[in-house]
């Protein structure tokens, strides 16, 4: 696959980014594509591996490395290297429903397992994928694939995040009649309202919706299936119901209650309102956003973010664009090492420090990485009107799995906006109650052993709702696998 010796001839060359000083002026996507001939050179670096770990999705030391979708990476890299863009896109979309999503937001588990990464730099699988799918849309390779024969079976999918969309896409192409129910006014779940526009332009999601509708999928937005009556209607009116409602119950932080103290918000609520306001603007500039109402403004405020993951990073990038006075991101865990070690060898998932776009932008604006490690919030203080004005933090240490505070390590931070990006702990209570679902320790839906089906019912579940908070690529994988089980349930066999 690829060019013989290509990995020796060409160095890794990532997509370039718009410089921080320029990109913080807008919410536009800021990644710049390489020229096609340069992209082909990057595909030429893909080796003719005897065992391509990039598509393996192996669990090593408790973490997965390699693509959960088992994408045929060496095959489409070979076609890309040869300039066969249509054929490359066909191989890519054979296993991946939405490369335009993963090509933007996936942390590229595939690259962490790339053979080239054992002693040098991995192949730019992530960037190659995005180039292929965007070229396919641009050149008209992606057209509606409408099933010739319908099965006569009706399937309801509740939730239109990546798992719900993947399940709907697979089942529709199989010939079942699929209707998707989404409580928000737009489809996409966290893709739409949990990820900022500069990371994933919302026009990309709308483009996919139009394609799926042309193929026969029916979307019902602003429709909340959260009561026993509505859940009963679905169970009575459809042959199978697939629940993909996500893991949207925020983890609670003691003493920092968004419902009681002004100026404290859950991160996804903050990002959602920002995106909704931006969608009303004439363009994606910061100036146009600021003309809109209805969002949580960080301009001139000292912002503290609890949580050091992707959502926390997205909050950093967003408040910087709004003109925050300062940003501090609090992370309870220790700072990861900057390089792999003998204790974390290839091809294990690299437990190393990740500096993302928000951290880079904060370093440009404020002169330093905003993250503070091994720290937690002890308390918050408010003014007379009940607005948050100060956060007291304390250093923590883990010893034998027990979290303890470090004496005399308290620190006070001015804070007018506190965003909680500490993760999620399962689906929301009212959804589980409406469908009478049993939940496990992490708040996830309990399904049969090795199955997506709720035993003894026509209910199925996939994505974060069943798996727990995870990556977009895992949600798509869950949706695909769930669809196969639904098909077998409906037809008595499956050829998916």
C-alpha cells in the first residue's frame, strides 16, 4: 500500500492552522488543507504493513488504540496516493458513515497505532480522511443512495447524535423506514450544540441531514420523547425503537450549583447558547456574535473552567473569542508527561500532554497555558446579589486511590464566570423513567450481555447512553453495530 519507501522519502506534514492572532477574531473553521499533490505525498507514507494496527481497535493497558470503525486505512491511502479520489472515498465510506465529522473532531486513535509511529511520525490518517470526504462532496461523488426495495418495517430512533444518525443511516440503507426524533431544533446532538463552530462548522451537519432526507430518513426536530405517553406511542407505532439519547447528565461539583449561584453554568449549556446565537448572526465573526442576545457573555470576565478535557478546551477557545479578561482551567489529575516512556510504549494510546487549539490561543492572549493540574475547587464566594465573585482552589494528591487535599495549598481566584466541564454521568432521569429502563453504576442503560437490546423488548440502545461518555467515533461504531442487531431482530437474519 502506498509508495514503496514513501515513509522514508516524505516527512509528515499536517494541515496548517490559521495563526491564533487571526483565528480568534471569528468562529470560522481554522484548518487549512494541503494542496492535493502534497496530500498524495502524505498518503504515500502509508506502508505495506503485514498487520495494519491502525484499523485494529485493540485494548492495551485498559485503553483502545486503532480505529473503532476498522476503517480500511491502507486501502484508501493507496488509492489517494495514486490520485484515485473516487475509489478512495468509496473505500472510506464503506466502513465510516460520517468521515466529515470524525475527520474534524476525532483524536485519531488510528494514528496512535500507525506502524510509522513506532520509531518516527505516524501517517496523517486524520487529515487524509478529511481531504477525501470533502473532495468527494465537492466533486459530486457523494449522491443519495435510495433503497430500491423497502422491508415494510418501521424503526424509530430517539436522538440524533452520531450514534443515532449512524443507526438511522444503516437501517435506512437496509430498506427499513426510519424516523428520527430529536428534542432540539437541529439534529446532531453534541455535534451541533456541544462542539463550537470553529471545530465543526454547522453547515457540515446540515449538509448530511439533507443527504439523509433525500435518501428517505424522516427527521422530527423539537420533539421530546420524554413521557410515558409518548414512549408508549413509539412502542405501539414502530417495529423497533432505538434509544440514542446520549449521556447528558452533568457531573455535579460540590458547592458549585448552576441552579443556585449566578454566573455558574454547565459547559454544554454555555456552548449551546453560543452556537444558537451564532447561527442567527449574519456571519461567524466575533463582532456579529456580540450583536446577538440570548448567550452567556464572557467579555471582560475572569473565567474559571472545571475540567481539562475536550469540552473544557472548547470553552477556553470560546471565551477567548468573546474577550474574557482571564482564563484558568482546573484539572484534578496530574499533568501528563510530554513524551512517551518505556511504561507507555507504542502502540498503546499515548498518555502524553495534549496541547489543543484553545490552549494555544490562551498562551497567545495571556502568555501561558491556562491549565492548572492536581487542583480542585473547595468553595465559591458570591456578592450581595448572589453573583459568583471568587473561587477558592486547593491542591490535591492521589495516594493509594484516595484523593486528599494538600495542606496550606489554598488559592483564591477572581471569578465572574464558572463553567463546569467535568463530564457526564449517564442519560437524563426522565428519559430512563419514560421507557422504564434499568441503569448501571455509571448511569448507563443496561442491555443484554454483548447486546444492544433491552431484554424481552423491542427497545435497543447505543452510543453514550449505553456505553457511557465517549468519543464520536465510538458512538458511530455503536450505532452501526446496533443497527445490525435491529435488522436481525426485524428480519430474522441480517446481511449487514
